[in-house]
C-alpha cells in the first residue's frame, strides 16, 4: 500500500477521497488555493499546503506546484479526483517520471480513449457497437456523401472535444458544411487540434453509462449502469442506478460491452463507458471517462462496493477484491446534484456565504459535501454544494425518500437548486421513469 | 485587582527565587496571571486582562513583549509566490544570501525556493533592512506565506 496520498483536487471529491484514505489508514495531503483556505478538505487531511492563487490555472491546474507539494510532503501517490488533472495524460506522465503513482489509468490508455476518433475505431474493432460515422473529415463532399448514407441529422464532433464543446448538429448539406467549418475553428481554439469527425445523430436517446473497475492483471468487472438522461446543456442534473429503461438482458449486454471496451484500452483503474440507448434498446458506444465519476456514489449504493477504496487498492498494485459473480446489484439509488445556482434566473451561479445548514438523514440517505454553516462558496470554481443520494429497495421508494430528504435539507444564505429538485422529483414524467435526454426541454416548456 | 500590586508581585518573585520555582499561577475573580521563571530571571506573561492599564504597570517586560508585534505593522513582508523548499544559501557550504540586519536592494537575490529539483532564485521587490527571516533553512514554504520582514528605506 502507499505511504501517503496527495489529493490534487478540492470540494466534495477531495473530502470523499480523504474519507476512503482514512478508512484504509493512509495519511493524506491536501493542496488548496488561497480561496479554499477554509475548505473542509484542508482541515480533514493529515497535512495541507497552499499551492497558489484563487484561479484554477495557478493552483489546481498548476503542475509544478502540485508536484512540489508532493515531493515536500513525501507523498508516493496522487489522486486527481474528477475534473482538473484527472484526464491529463501529460500529468500522469510527469507523476511517473517522479516515481509518484498517479491513481488512474496509464497515460497510454488515457490518450487512446481521450482521442474520440481513435477510441471509436478501437471499439468497433473489438465488437463494441458504435453509431455509424466517419474518420477524421478531410473532404467536405465526402462528408456529404456519408451523411446521405447515414441519414440526417448528423453530429460533427472535435476529436479532442468534451464537456459539450466542439459539437454541432446538422440537418442538411448546407448546415453540414457550416458545422464542419465552425467546429474546426472551435476545436483549434479550445483544444489546439482542428480535427473533426461526423456520426449519425440520435435524436433524444437515453444517456446510459456503465461503471467498470480494472486491475493491472487484466481483470475487469462492471457495477451495472447509471441513467444520466436528465441533463441541462450537457450538465447532468439527476442520475439513477439502475436505469428504468434497461431490462436484465440489455444490462447483461451493456456490461459485457463495457468490459470488452475496458479490455480493448488495456485499462487499469475505475472508469465509465458512456452509451446512447435508443427506443428499440439498441445501444452505441459514445465515449469513455478515464476517471472517477461525480455520480459514482449511486453505483456504490446498489453494489455495496466502495469504488474509491477499490480504486486506491488496485492503484497500489493489488488484484481486484471482487469477481463479477460477487457483484449483486440490489435496490435503486437516485442522486440530485445540489448547486449554488438560482433556478429562477436560468441557473445563474450564486456564490456567497452559507449561513445555515441542516442536512437530511435517516436510512438510505447519503450527503457527500464539503460545505458547512459559515462556509463561503468561492466564485472561482464549479457551484456544486453537495450530492444528495437516496437508496431504497424500489425506484418509487427511492424517489419518495429523495422527495422527503429534499424537503428536510436546509441551506440558507445562498440560492440553491433545492426547490427545483423538489418539483422535479414530483413530476409525472419523472415518476413514470419514461424519459430521455429531451426531458428538460419538455419539462421547461410545461412549466412555462 | 487589589492583590496584584507591584509590591505583591515582587514578593511572589522573591518567593520564587528563594525556592527556585519555575512557574506560579495566580487567579482572582477579575484576572489571572502566570509568572514563569527562566532560571533566576523571571519572565512575566499576562492573560485575561480586564484592566489592562493597571496590569501594564505591573511588569515592564510584559510591555516589551508586545512591542515587536506593533513594529511589524510598519514593516513590509516578503511573501512567497510558490510552494517549495526554502533555502537561505546557494549551497550548504556557502554564506547565506542575506541575514537579519542586512541592507538589501530591490532586485537582490534573497533566497532560493526549490520546486521539483528546480532552484528558483528569489529576488526582493523592496529595498531596506531585513529585520526577520521567518522560515528555517531547508523547510517548506507555501504559496502566500511570509518569508521575511523588511524595514523599508
């Protein structure tokens, strides 16, 4: 096992990782920006170092500062959490050079899955279903031909893209030409790589993702799927596990495809394979997230596997503690991401001081958070306050428990998305479980 | 407060000297006081001061203790803009770049901060006299931490 783990992140995920380390008995090192001096991860860690100014670029994305803190403190492993350094192959490479274990996949696997066009090609070769698409587009006329074959609409994507940037939908030849040109410009600007490709665009599919864990001995298991179809501008709002749209047969196929995908990437660590599911239960590989996911907690609730603990365990070189047949999924879990945003004003971020804070509790309720009464939410980072998760034997019971917990939750001093969720979980369509990625659009229209 | 008169404290100090006591704690309903002896020279520290003026007359040493803190407010701190190891010398056998009491000029090298084996020479952005070096040679310094205090010219 490691001697000491540095957590190169902030907020609730830093707290989540420190908790896992403490339970294993591992000393932890927190790093923080000046704005985060009073954050919970700083006081929970064994030691803490201020590594830079408020802006992420000079702190949580500042590689020399992070590495300096690691060498000073004598940490022999770095956990990147999610966001920030978590999908930076160059950072994983630097850790390797300094003999510090990056808790995540190898730089090679990250590069392979990070380049969307290469990832699609690799998946197709290994028999993982992908949406019909092209390689890197070199000729616009050829692209038009291909679009005719797939049938419009199509989506043009930057190979280096992610997080909703560098993607454009086209409904006809004229739009396709514009989309390719604009997408290339955007991709060059945001990612320094102008390559784009095209694939058939599924209108309002479900967003289904499968949690996998792989050790360095080539063992791969999956913990079932999560449904993240309720999104607003590609940002997930509600996640649940299992998906109400996936039956046992599809679940088995999805799991097997995800394990094949991880094996194809020679993957080590925890990861998520994202699929699009259409109305006829066909699923297509979308991309792989080579890191711990925000919504991993709901998979923990239905599988009883501590994903972060297992992630650290396999990073230390140990084999997986579970075989696939050990994993028995039980019950239903739902997560709401509570943000410091004003739902009345188009989810405008609302940083400020939390002056009152009472968390919900009781059986099957989990709150992962880094805030407390008197905590000031800085304006420099994301607006996540907490992840509220509820488990129950059935979906309806989990939903009712979520409603009860949302009503119990008190956060004063800043605007939050609590009232928005209190309404959402009582919505008829949400109750039915029969929705797709178009949910928020219809929901908003009905409200107006 | 009537018991904590200068005469009373002198008596206590005499008792301490004669009996070689190192510490005496006194308390009444208004205030408390700890007198610590450093060998035969007692150092007096006060706590919980309700009537500060009266207590200040008690011990000149106690007043002196507060003085450097007041002075610091007129000093310019030199703050680290990176995290690393703080070194006062170019190498272990050489002389320190600067010492307390030295006059320094803006742009002069004052220390080295080592980050991942890179030796970053740090220069002063003020001219003046160094009155305090706050970090020990070879110890970590964080972003935003005060390394030295300079009395500006």
